[in-house]
C-alpha cells in the first residue's frame, strides 16, 4: 500500500521521484549520480538502484537544502543487504570534512534499525528491519526532537540539534567516510 508524495505539499523543498532520472520534481536541486547507480522497478514506477559499492547521488549544496531546525525527510527503501558490524547504510546525509549536519540511514549491529545522527547525538528506531521488503520511512525533526516513522507508525524518538551547514546532500552514501546503501530507493522527499 502507500501513495506517492504530492508535489504540492506545503513545505516541500525537493522531491526526487527517481523515475529514470535524478532530477528534482518540484525545485531545481537536480542530482549527479556516481558509480553505477541506475534505475529499476521501484515502489512507484522506477526507482534508484544502488549496489553498495560507490553508488550514490550528489544533490549539491543549494541554500534551499540547508536547514537549522525543523525538517522532514521521507522515502521508500528496499535493502538488498545491510553492511552489518554497526556500520551505517546511508539513506540521506549531509556531511563534509567540516562536520556532520545529519546522517540518516540503517545501522545493523545484529538488529537492523533506522538511525539518525546530528554530529553528537545518535537516535535509533525500535523496529527490526528486513532485507527484500519495501518500507516507507520518515524522520521528522521538530522542536529539537527527531521522530522516526515506519510505514506510517511512530517508531521511536529522541533529542537532536540541527545546525546549518553547507555540506552536500547525498542519497545512498556518506561523504568523507564511505557508508553506502545497497538496495532500492524511491520517492525521496525533503521538507523544510
């Protein structure tokens, strides 16, 4: 089940549908793919496919992607495999050599779950994730609290601090230290 995000939702800054391109459906934050990131059947139409070895999309450092408080990111993901060993499988991140604005992904330390890191605090969701299944995931940061949602249900929360940073926004990878995602992503939406 589930529906595609609407391009007219208030606060929507960028919507990357990944329908055979990396372009922004509502703004001008188009992406550049690296590695052999490509397209295959997604949750809706086509989606981005990443093999976990150097594949990612760089959406740049536009001021519209800089945030210093409340934000929401939502997407559909279907993991082929998790890295394991407590390593991050990146979904959406903003980090450069100057530091971390945020890292959102999946960490598998024996029990794969969503995680959000603000450069100081790490918050983890409560549901154990599986490979080979589509999940609708969101993280909402509001008034200093990050709340996870999985398939529309609240899935844990905790205090975070988001500071403005001009680091690039990556999908399926973490800049500076490689933490790739292995699987499919679709309908990535960024709200500010």
